[in-house]
C-alpha cells in the first residue's frame, strides 16, 4: 500500500536524521558570499558527470532547461525527475526518512515546501551571483538557501469556441453563476503545489464559503494545475476555475481556442523556488546547475519557451503578455501555506468529495 506523508510527518522524520547538525548552530545564519561558474567548479562538476533535478516544472520546459545546461557544460547530464509538487515533497520525505539521498536540486510550485526543508536543516546555503546582484529581497531567502526560479499566476480561463468574450467570467464570484454548472474544470491542492497555494490565498481572502458554493457547481476535478488548460483546449469543459497561466500561453501559441482571465478579486501568485540539498550526491554539479538556473539565459528561456514570469531584471516579457506589475494579485504567504497545508487538503476533500 502506498504510504503518504503529511508535512508534519516529513518534518518529524527528516529532523530526526539531521538533528545532530541542525541544532548545533542557530537556524538563522548569514548568507554565504555569491558564487559564479568558475573553471574550478566546472571541472569538479564535470568530474561528477551528472545532476539530479526533482521538479514540478512542466516536463517539456524542464527538459529544455536540462538540454540547454548540458550544451553549455558538456559532460554533465541532467536527470529530470518530474512530478506534481506535493508528490515531489512526499518522495523526498520518504527518501530522507530512509536515509536515501538521491536528489541534488529541487524545484517546487509550493514555496511552503522550502520553509519546511529549511526548518529541517536539509538545504544547503548557496547564492548564485545573479541572485545576489539582481533579485529582489522578497524573492531570495535571507539565509541563501533558495530563490525564486519561476513566478506565475493561477488564473481563470475559457474556451473561445464555447464561450463568447462578453459572456466569459471576469471574477471568481462569476464562477458561482448557475449557468456554469457542469461546465467547469478544476485542479486539486492535494496534488498540485500551485493549487495548494492558490487555495490558501483564496480561502484567506474570499473565505471557505466561496469554495462551499463552488463545490455545488458540479466541477470536473483533475490533478495537476496543467490539466485544466488541456481540458479547455479539448473542449471538454468551457471554463477553468484555476490552472496555470503559462499553460494557457503555451496553448495560445499553438492557436488553441483558449483565453486567460485575471480575476477582478486578484489572481493568486505562485512562486517556484530552486534549492540545493546538503546531502546532494553531486554537490558541485548541483551548484553549477543552480548558478545556471538564475542566469539571464535560463530565465529568458522559461519566459520564452515556458510562458512563465521571471523576476530577473535582464529578462523581457513576451509581446502581448500583460506585465506582472499591471495585474492585480493576491498576496503570497509560503509560511501560511506550510502551517495550514494539511487543513486545506482535508477541508477541500470534504467539500469536493475527491
């Protein structure tokens, strides 16, 4: 039988393993000096020959990032292990509780995971030069243990063949209109870090009664936040209650009949950090990959190919995309998600019966 770990379970298991080192010094410490891709680091990484990246980034984008890194640094293979953020979190918890250290670098669409991993003491302080020079304070851990690799929004969307623009929902409140009953699709916070974060922000700002009403709308339930846009494009549902903005952008690039809607109440904003583990089996390759991930080259790649947002000031938004600063967003609070994650999943399952 598959075993599932809650945030609390993972925290208890992993801290027991690293307690001897974690509590030997204060949890807070000064961030290390910035690091660049020196010839010495490159040589050490090439000697290791590989880096293992656990990520919830869409697989085509993750593989594009990996191939770009491999082309830049020949002799270092990137093994991409892609799954939903909550599955990534559970996997690492299971591995670490069994003293299996397979992952080098991690990316999650649930920034709260990094709060837990930091409290566990299993992340390695490491600051890429681009992060130190260019990233806003709110997008980098003050102790240098992680930074925002990607940013995106959780949005409403609709199928333009099935819904006229003037009839499309403009707000979360509009989704409660009886005319949308049986015509909507939604992802699950128990699988997707994006939806976990979005559910937290919406429950905080709109209240759980909103979800109680939405649950009466006979909503199709899927897992990943990448799934609702796909259901829209296929015409299986007319409207998506939530899902990735960037997947809609990707589908629009392919001329699929979908459109993005930024809710008048504010769209949930999602942060996807990257971090390195102290017990990384390929520590030098991990550091080199972390440095590369925050370069203008890699950051422009996630914008151009992935439809994501970057906080690196040297990147440019794609033509036709509304600038992040011009979109009303809800407030991000990873610590709040970390604290309430299990409660959110339990309440959601009870309401939507999934």
